[in-house]
């Protein structure tokens, strides 16, 4: 037997075995990498899957049902501030559309409610304007409560004054150069005109525009204790918000500067009649600033 031939065969067999072992090891490593990648992808939920997951509280922050509830809450607050034209506002609400963008879950309540915030855009129907605009947009904070049905939801708005204020001073605009007051409806919506803040109005029950729990001055305390003063405060606040929404930079500066002066005058009053006169004077002042008839007191 050839010793060299036997040794060569052993070397060949060792090389083959090593090559096979290396190949098997490579296959095992590749398989592990593929399996790990597949498992990772399987464990990752897409945005659609997260939204569709049962019991996902963030799904209450948006969607058609939530948008419809937000629209209802906005117009309800606007009607309370306006104090009139509730039927016309309800009809406008049915023709308006709401869009909620970038909705984010902020908190979960023990009762199943969720608190969210996002950018709300309200598009009014043609021929209708709020604060001179047909579309209003603002960042809002709101709480959503799921009702008995899948589409039954109740929304409580915590901070939507940037939209509710102008909406309470809503007015129609005249399409095709016609006078809106000569028609009974515009595009199927009842014609309404901006309320005159100085005109006598039936006073609706309710508190002022601010939170009475935070009342610190004598004027604020008096307004919280008197329903008539609270109603004047709501009317003035709605007028002020509507004016800010359509004010020029110069008018905005005047509105804000004179607001601080008004608050100082109000808090110096020692009788409710004085406070009421101060509110009426403030409403005249806001009106004059927006019409260009305001002149500083000397």
C-alpha cells in the first residue's frame, strides 16, 4: 500500500469534511438571520393595525364619530355665547365640516374617557363667515367619552375659544354681489346677521367667560355673583374674540391694550351698576376700534 497515497486521501477527506461543516454553519447563520428578521417584522404593528386594535384608547381622539361630536360641542358653546339664533346656528352646523389633524392622546380617565389635543379646522358652508373667515383653525384640548354605540361619543371642549368666539359672532356673506339680508336663505342656510352686543337681550343662565374658581379681584367676584353681570361678560368676551379674529395688526394691538385698561376700570368699581356700565362701555369701545371710530380718551 502506498503510504503517500493513503496520506493524501486522508488529507482530502479532512478538507471535504471541513468544507461541508463550514457550509452547514453558513446555512445555519443565514437561517437565523432570516428568521430573526421575519419575527421582528411580524411583531411590529403598522399604523393601520394599531388604529384597528381593539381597546386602543388613542382611536377615540379622531375619526368621523369624534369629529361629529366635536362639531356639536363647538356650535353648542357658540350658541350659548351668542344667546340667540340657535335654530339658524344648528342649521349651519349641519352644513359645516370639521377636520382634526395631528390628534394626540394626552391622558386616560378612570371612566374610560380620553383627553386629547390636536389641530381643529372648521369649514363653514358657502355664504357664511365667522370673524370674516369661512374657515377657522386652532389647537384645541378636548375630552372624548365613548357612548353605548360604536359611533356614540360625547366631547367636552376645554380650550376652543379661538374658534368658539368668532363662531358666536357668525354672519352671512353675500354670494354673487347680492345682499344677504334680502334673502331668507343662502345655499340652504338661514340668513343671520352679527348680533349687536349693545342691544338688549334675554339673559341666559350661566357663569361668565372665565373660571370663577380663579377669581381674584373684587370685579371678578362681583361678576361671578351676579347673573346679569356674567351675561354681560359672556357677550363682551364673544365680541372681543370675534374682533381679534378679523383685526389688523394695529387693531389687535389696540384691542389688547385697551382690554387691560378696561379690566382696571372694572375692578375699581364698588357697585354692580358701575361694573355693568364699564362692560357696556367696553363693548362700544371694541365696536369703535373695528370700525375705525375709536379715539383715545384725553
